[in-house]
């Protein structure tokens, strides 16, 4: 029995030694063990996502793709696949698996190799959150003690959820939610059994067993997972046989971008980085919901592209991007390889000219497709000489392209046509004039070629877009829409200019005393200068500042009346919104709200509203009515609410002009589009933006063209009661002129030869956008505000008229400013009267 006693003592001693060693190891690593309770509030490094107002994903920022999921969202078979593969006794052990440890010890003793097989899911969570992946004994000891602490701090479901969300599964996908999207473009509940097995097999070998990079090894790994599920009786033999024969269908799926709006997403990214710092912004799981309307944004992007294409084609074809061969063409596969070196964008695709017929050409695309460019897609391509000159119209396809050239093509309507990357720049921005929310924002033709945001960063001369604000100052000082201003050359120069500055009209025509409405509608330069002389330069500047322009940007000389101030398109559309909303300056904003990783709103926009709440005093209490409960609502103090939720608790925009003045300027800006008079009798006149009347064809739109000297900047800004929009077209290089065209292109009747100008260059973009944006919405009838009256006036003198023919019309006035004197009619000889001039101006 002595040997038994000795063995018992030895075993007991070894046990004590083991316990002592474990205790010693525990106290040795204790100071280095982190607090595992932090796992309850752990952040999972989820990327930043930017959305439109209607919930469409615009962009995603962050190196790691992660879609956090709750335990209940994970399919049971995916959980089985993970557990059968990684830790079959997960729900039974207390954080470490003694059987697995013994197995690893045996492998170490017999082979001398360390094995990861002993690590439970809890240990992997401990390693993933707190430790490195190096295989050392001390790291393993820390891992074991951390696992035991984690099991005490968290439930099994919480631990497994952390594992499912944390594991790296290749291709920047972290967690099973992201893996389902990256590899299959699916939600978790849409995964098939073979797809679940594939994902479950990735944690231990996300690169080696990656189904995209190494499909053969991935299939072997998947089938091994399926065999484990069969062994654990989580699937049937029939399910197993069907699953192992399934093909590998995984392919890379990028973030599901639903709306391409890079300029606004970059603004949102900048905002979040400034607020939280880059690391937190990119990993904190924030969802930013912008004010962008996805449908309107797509209309705006298309309108801008179409407009710059039209400008670019008016000025001629600059030739091929390169020559791929000169005599003998290479093999087709080599041509395609060369084309693939050029990335297509904005609907432009690289192509090689394979052959040229009389009035057509056959081209090969980068996808290997042969396409015929018919004459309709080639005949625009006069040779570009300069922005001012173009060559003669081509008669043959050989005048335009040659076999061997690499060109750009784009799909235009029902045809493919020759194309080129536009050199001209443009911007478009729209906002809700009643609260300042930005509905569309396009900072340029292509973010791919230039990240410069022209909506917010480009300060350009305003041109005639400034005139509504000059006339606003004049109306507030006493002018009316019927006031006569002399449309005659200005000979007394403005000495503050330092030179003999004498502004001229464009075209250089003068009609004598002309009503203010006509002067604004036809953008008559000398009348704007005289109107500013009437108000005074300081008053004009103060008025512009009230509309939101920076005083430092406003020159202190008379050139201001013609738009020499340099401003951004966002400032311009904000200023025009004052007319649209009845006189309030609203603050433009582009972020509606921000959510944290748990979909909790942590920031909500508090916009300025274009309204003034009116507090209604409660009536004196009537005890009998109260007893009868007849009018309970009259016993409360309320605010006069409007369609814009104008409550006393909201932020309210500053009223900068009266509702009456805003109405009168809007009416004059309608004449910019619709003109005036009676065309059927030959007595009508055009406004400068008559094309908008044809294209948009609504009576509730108003707007203003703008062109600067040498046509370096062109504008069109306008609105209806629900939407204000500004379009700018020019070159980023201020020294470049937009130039002129000598011919119509493609026989289009509304493409007029001559100098580029606001109505011709920026106007078509505004017209196309507003036509689509307002389609299907009811027109808002003209409703004069309180304090506005109308009177029939003589069109030549602005005085009251008793005539009811084409020499007179009704005009709006602020009550008390209407004329009191009737026109003295000339002696009638054949019923001849003074008429308005018939002019077509294209400024």
C-alpha cells in the first residue's frame, strides 16, 4: 500500500503545484488584464453612412465594412454552422473547454506544434478585443483568464453576438452581416445553407479560404463545415448532399450605393470629421440623413450633364484622346485591353474606331461590343478652333474620325454618339425656400475629374442676377413697377471706378423712358445703374447684405448694379428664396439628422422657417360655455400655424423685405420668362428667359438670367413657391471666356448663334431641371398679399389709363403708391398709340 500512498501524495502535490502555478500565473497577469465589462458598451467600428432624405444610401466611409446584427437576427442554421465549426460545446463550458485544452496539449507533446484548436469562442472574443494573435504561452494564459471573466460578465448570447459581429471574414467585411452583403449581396435571412456554411468557415482562414480569391479551397472548407453540421445532426443527409454540390456563387458586392451624389456626401463627411474627428467619424457607426431629395438630385445631375454637353458640342470637337494604331489594327483582345486602361464615367465610354464609312463609323467598346455611330451622332463635330471659333460643318464621317483612334462615346436618347469630356464647369443647387433645406446640390460635371465644389466654394461674378436686389432697394425707397427709368446712354461717368466707366446695354439699344418691370424683364443695364443711383450705393449694399451676401464681396462703386460682386451659387439661391417665401431670409442646411450606431437620433436640424408666429390671446372665460364644453379650444393660447409648422417654439427666419415688395419683384421676374403685351397683335415683348416659358410652361415660375463681361460667367436663378434653383456655367479658369458659336448645331431651332449668355448657356439647365422637378405638381395661382392693389396703367407712361386696348394693362402696386394722374391721350388719328418696343434680347 506504500506505493498507493506515494502516488496519492504525488498526485496531491502535483495538484497543489498546479493550483499554485495557476494562482501565481493569475496574480502575475492580473495587473495586465483589462476590464471585460467594457464589452457591454463596446463600439464595433461601423463605417459612416450618408443617406438622402428618403433613405437612399449615398456613400459609405471607413475601411471596415460592418453591419451589426442582434442575436435574434442571425438564422439558426448559421449559428449552428459557426458553433459546429468553432466551438461545439459553447453553451456547455464556462469559457474554456477542458477537452479542447487536453487535445491541444497532446498535440503539443507528440508533435511539438502549438494548436489553436483549444480556443473557445469566448477565448476568441477575448483575443479579438483585448489581445494580439501571437502564439505565446503568456498570451494564452491571459486569454484563458479573460475568457473566464467574460463568461461571468456577459451572457452566452451576448458573447456569441460579439463574435458574430467582430470576426474578420475577408474583403474588408467584419461580421456575418457584412459578409452576407460583400459575398452575396444579401441580407442574413436570405442566405442559403451552402452560403451560411461558406461564411461560417471564414473566421480561421479569411484569405486562404476566401471564395472570391481561392474558390477551390473555399469549397473544401465549406464542405468540411457542412460535414460538421451533419455530424452534429443539424442537417440531414439529403441537405448535406444537396449543399456540397452547390456551385460557388460568391462575388464581390460593393456598398449598395443607391444614389450617386458625391459632392453632398463629401460635405457630410467633412461635417462629421470636423465634429467627431476622423477615427470616430469613420468607425462610430453614424448614419447621416441629408435633406437631399433623391429624385430631384437625379434630375439636377442629368440636367447639368446635358447642359454642359450641349455647350461643349456647340463649340466643336477637340479630337481623339489618343491613337491606338495607324496602319494594321492589333488583335481585338489587345484593343480591348488598351481600352480597359481608361475608366469610363458619367455615361462616357472609351471606344476604338474600327472602320469609317461615308456617314457612319463602327467602333469597339471596352466591353468588346461593336457599335455603329450613325451620322446623327457625328454631324455635330465641327472642328474646335477656340471658344470663339469653330470649323466648317463636316460632310463625311472621315472629316471627324479615323480608324485607330480612341474616342469617347455616350448614349444620347435612342442613339450612340461621339462625345468628349467637357472642359466647361457648372453647378446647380436647389432649396426649399420656406425652411432652407437643400434639395439638390451638384458641385460640378464630374467628381471623378474634379472634387472642387462650385456650389459652396466658387465665388464668381453675379452679372445681371444682381438686378432683382437692386430694384428691391428702389421699390422700398418709393419706386413702383410702373416707374419710368430712362433707358438712355449714361454719359456722366462714375469717377469712383478710376476710369471713365460708362455702362452699355446688351444689345446696344436704347428706348428712352421705360417702366421698371420692363427694365428688369429685359435686363437693361443702364436702367439698373440709374435705379441704384436713385437708392444710393450704400443703401444698395445694405439691401444686398440683408439678402445674405457678404459685405466684403460687394464693390463700392456703380459696377455693383451690373453684378461685379463675386458670390457663390449657394448664396445666390438663398437670396432668391427671399422672393419665393414672401420676404424671409432662411439659413440653408443639408443635414436633417444624425443617428448613432444604435439608430438613436443624436442630432436633429432646427431650421429657420419663413414665417412669423402670431400669438392669439385667449378669449375671456365664459363659465357657461366651459361648463357646456362648447368651445374648449378657445381657452388655450395658440400660435397662428402655417403649412411650415410655424409655431412659437420654432426658429423663424428674419424678415428682410416686406411681403408686398417680395410679391412685386416676383411678378417682375415672371415677366423675365413670360414677357408682356399681346403677341397676337404684334405688341408683345420678350423677357430675357422666354425659353423657360416654352420648356417649363408654368405660370408660377419666376427667374433671372445673368451674364458678366466677356461672358466669363453665366447664371440662371429662379423659383416657384415651393422650390428655388440656381444654375451657374463658366470655366474654373476665370480668364477663359465662354465665347460664341457661329452656327446652329443639329438643326436645333432654339440654339442661337452668337455670344454665350445666361439665357442660352445656364438657362437650359435650369429649364430642364425645373420642368422635371415640378412635373405633376399643381400650379400655384397668383395671390396678391394684403396691401397690394392693382390699377390699369398706360404702358408708355406708367400713368393711369381709361383705355382697355393693347396700350394699357393692369399693374400691381403697394397700396398708396399707385399713380393718381391719368395719361393725357394724344389726338387720335387712325387710333395710333405709343406701344412698348418689340425686342428679343438674349442676355
